[in-house]
C-alpha cells in the first residue's frame, strides 16, 4: 500500500461504519485516536499487526481490507448481513431496532452515539470525563463529535451552568460540553476550578503567562491568574466546545 491511498481510506471508512466510530476503532485495535484517524482520513498505512487487528475486530477479509480485491466478508458473514431485516420497517418500534453491520446505514445503533457524562458543579473532584462519577449521561452522535467538533468523545463531559456571571453568552441552566484535553488555557470559554468553586469564564492568555479571566456580566470583576504559580488553588478543567439551551 502507498502512504496515501484513497482506496484504503475509503475501506477504512467502511470499517468505521461497522464499528460505529473512530474512537471505537482506536479502542478495539489499541492504538491512539490520532493514529486511527489518519488511517481513515489520509489512508495512512498501518503495520501488518494492526492491519490484522482491524480485519479481525471489523470481521472483514484482510485481503479486501489491504487491497480492495475480493469479497468484503467471508461467506458466513455475508449471508448473515444479507438476511438482516430492515430495522426501521413499518410499525417497528425504534427501541427494537437491530443495528447489525455492513451496509445497513439506515439502522439506528447505540454505538453511533457517545454517552457523555453530566457532572455536578457541587463536587469539583468529579468534574471529569468519567461515567462512574456522573449524575447521568447525554447522547451525542459520534460522527458529529469527531468530524464537526473534532474532539475525542472519551475526553468530554458536560455540566450545567449554575450562575449568572456569563449571562448573555451562557445562561443559568445551559449545558456546556467540556473538552478535557485542552487544559493549557488560552483564548475562549473555559471551565475553571478556583478553590471549591467550578466556574465557566472567558479567558485570554496575556504576556508573562498571565491568564485574564472575565465575565459577560459586568457585576463580576475581571481578575488575573499567574499560570506560573502552581501553588494557587486553581485548575483549568477544560475548554467549552458547545452548549445547549432550553427554549
């Protein structure tokens, strides 16, 4: 295979359709998310070991995966996929759908969604992307997260805004989606921990590693954090990538 192979990239996209997401591909093959993403996006060549793993977890023929030649599935798998019923046939409740594999793109699959934990602002120790510490979860389409927001679903959590400091930008009761991989700070909306308080603020990186923290509500005064002073009881939890609001 060439280092950049449009045909291989197309076949890897079919693998992603089977598994549900690039994140699931990286998890099942046990590689980093960027590595799996390059296989799909750029047609980058995996090692022989990883090629075998990909074929095994997706249950496709390795010759088809590597070259595009021959059947995609073995005879047993092909017969199984051909016999799958239409999961959205008339009068079929969506809760009883069967996602299956292969080219059944009309199916509704739980694996198409990432269940992002909703964390409480009342416990700053639990503001992280861990379902076990969450109050509940919210389902987001994996393809939308990975290809529109360009984020790793495994590094996300949500919380509900509980104050009026960002009114007009983020209102009390809004849900914000936090990207925990962005903890270095910068320009934009960030979730911060100051002492025992969880705050959503607008930040701006200034010279000498100073972080200016401002609010949309003028009743709240701006302040500056010295990022070089690690003794402060302060943490950048992550960047706000999206928010949702009740009308």
